[in-house]
C-alpha cells in the first residue's frame, strides 16, 4: 500500500483512506484534480481494460491519460489488470479469506465507512448460494461522506411532543441518495439533543453491520456521532439490536438497510420495549418498500411513525416528503410552519 500523503488529507482525513487503495499512478492523477471536482466525487470505478471512471452529483467523466479529465475514451487513462490487482490487494489487505463473508454480499467496507463493490466470477456452494467472488474484473470505491447538519430540515417534522421519546423513523430512497449520511446526522442530533426541544439528549445505540454509519477503525468511530452514542461495529443488525436493548438501555437504536425477517422481529421487539428505532431501507417510495417480504407487517402495525423519502433531484439527500405511520403527508402546525417557511420539505 502506498505511503503517498494527499494535501487534501489535512482537511479531510477520510480522503487519504480512499487514495490508499488506489495505485500510485492513479493516486497522483486524482489528487491533482480541482478541489471542486474532488468534493463532488462519490465513486471511483476501476474496470479491467476500460477507462477509469469518476462519478458524483455533477460528475461523470474519465480520468485523462496525462492529467485532468476527459469525455473522450481515446484520451482516457485505462485500467490494467495490474491496477485492478493492486486495488483488490489494498482493499482486502492481501487476504481474501479475511473478507470472504463480506464478498458474499458483493462488497467490502473499508475503514472510514467507504464501501468497495466488486465484480468478477461468482463461486457458489452446492446449494446454489454465493460463497465468494474471484477473478475480479471491476471495483467500485464508493466514498463515504459526513455532512454535519444534513438532518436540520427535518427538525420541525420530528419534534417529540409529549411522548418523551423520539419517533420511530424509516428513511427510504434508491441507492446513492444520502440515506446513510442523513441517518448518521440524525443519530448525532438525537445524541446531542439538538433535534428536539423536549429533552437535552437521548442515549443512542448504533448497530453498524457494514461499518458505514460510524466508519470505525479498530472499533473507534471516525465520524461525529454525539456524546451519548454507543456503537456495535460489524455485528448483524437483528442480533445487535437485541444485544444493545438488553445491555445498554438505549433510548434510540440506529441501524442501516433493513429488509430481512430477522430485522422485522428485532424492530418489533425494540418498539415493544419502548425503544425508538431509526433505520433506512432501499425503496423508491413507501408502496415499493411495503411490497418487500416482511416489511408490510411493520407498516400494518404502525411500527414506524415517520417515513422520510429521499432522492437526488437537487443532489444527494434531497428530502422529497415526510409521511406519518399511515402514509399520509405530515403537515406542520400553522405556528411551526410560519417559522419554517411554507412547511414543505
């Protein structure tokens, strides 16, 4: 792994973690790009014998073979098998066996919460289930970002009232719309006590199965999560939620990407124990989420009291709508709406 030190790392330590998995000739080319481009980057995509692609909110270009960016594939910097080999070695720390469980799901999570998706030859068990991935032909480095204040616009919609606990909130969106970034900031604000006006702060427990919410390195969170927050890193969601409820007496349990039967059962257990749940799921809208196995049961019993729908319409993290537990749009009281413009999201 290269020892190259990025000038940008002084203000954004997470950027250095991303660059470390890039081969040296890629590191220097990317790090010399304008700051405005680097700040927009969301993905660095390596494909064998194809141009190196850079993607972001307003970026979809190739790295130039000399310097800068280009839309012309004939002038682009091409990824070789050696490049791909070095990226995979850096991401897996030269031990595919150590990350085999993650590879079954098609990605590896790096320190700092960066997710690295892979393409290649799938190896199956005799049962037909995925065992691992080998002979890699593509790697996508998805850059995790921290955005302090991402949840500010939701404050009037998530005020607690007299119930003495936060709402159960589910954030819904397609991939790359800022779900985890918003989830992280809401967890921080509940922990700090800035999300509501009814209490100074809440005990928050984060079950970070993919190490993306807290971005732990050796168990230490790399993102700001608030002074009342505990993290269970790399633990299966359902099991971790129950562990924390039993041992850490949280007010709020936070987890990412629910969708299995075990997740449903753990969420119901939490809500029955008086613990609030803050979670995310992949779906374009509420109806789409309800069509997934086991999820409509959560809707039917009103497990979530607020649904937040995100898109990329105005960039990642665009809040399209806030719905109540019945799926109706949440309307702010007139006095609150007056303080917050028209009261629309």
